[in-house]
C-alpha cells in the first residue's frame, strides 16, 4: 500500500470514529436546547426573556422589537431541531457526508442559543450580543454547508434545510433587535440619528440581508418566511400602542415585501432549493 493510500485510509477511519459521537452530541444538544427554552419561558421558575434584564427585550423596548406573538416561531424551530436530532441519529445517517459537514455546527448553535438565554437572564445584555453574533455566524456556516451539498430527500429537506432556514431567518431578526436593545441599555437610543430614522435604517439592513440570502441561497422559502415573519411583527408592534411609529411600520412592511420579491425572483430564475 502506498503512503498516499495509507494516509487516506487513516483519515477515513478517523472520520468514522467521530460519527457516533457526533450523532450523540447533536441529540443531547437538542434536548438541552429545549430544556433551556423552557427555562427561558419561565416554565421552571426562570425569568421569562421578555422580563429579564429589566425588560430590555420586551416587545415595546425598542422600535425594532417584534411584537409578542412573533416568538411563537420558536415552536416549529425547536420541533424541527428535535426531529432533525432524531433523524440524524439513525444508523443510516452515521456516515452521511452532509451530516459530517454540518452536524457539529448545528449542535454548537443549539448550545449557543441556550447560552444566550442564560446570558439574558443573568442581565448581561452586552455579552448577549456577542453570543448571538457568534450564533448567527455559525448558522450562516451551516446554511452554506447545506447549499454545498444537495439534500437526500424530502425528510432531510424539511427537518434540516427547512429548520435551519427558519432558525437563521429568525436569528437574523433577533440579532438586530438584540443589538438595538443593547445599545439602548448602554444609553445609545438612536446613535445620533433619531429613534425613528435609526429604526428605519435597521429595517433597510434587514431587507438587504434578505436580498443577499435570497440571491445566494437559491430563493429558499424557509429563511425568507422567518425573516418576513419577524418584519411583519415589527410592523404590527409599531402600528399601535405607546411605541407606535408609523414610519417604522411602513419600513418593516416594505422590507418584508422586498425580501419576498427577491426570494420569488431567485426561484423564477431557475435555481430551485
């Protein structure tokens, strides 16, 4: 056997040796993330996220905070992550190149999301921005990894591609809201622009991100759905109440329309998901 062949064989054996641990870690991470979510909702006596850190992430804390019902999107995300964790644990998926590529990263995102919950409950708002930023980067890496290899079938498309799309789309919105909340907590209410122009600028940023992802991600609906969902609830939140801001509501709706149009155009160009 040549030295080159021997090296390739050893590399393959090493990769196989990490497959079962990867499956276990992903499954355990999914359970931890769901338990963390329950704690974050106050189910086990923890402080609900909307009330933690002085309510800095409440639906009316900033002009870019989505209204309360928006957070129900976590239900399909967590269900999808649990479904994916069970599916990827099957023996048939153990040596799947796609799972080898993204499995560890998906596990890391679930643990980071739990860490974010505990960070907010501890009142560390500035640190939470760093945590969610890393979470966003890892989700982008997972998304890119999924784009590099086609799905093996509809089950994988729904449980992995669909779930990650929703997860990334929502975290994109959450990162904007979290950053605005952290700036508010630090005393920077509008970065010198005025509250409404600052919020409108963030909606423009969300639209740009949505267009870029639509163009590079083959117009996948899951990501667009979560992003549009978040933007729509920002619009609802700014349409009435003490934090009413018509300009922000209009900007959020416009951003959602732009993201939807960009997604549809990407698909019509013949780049199916």
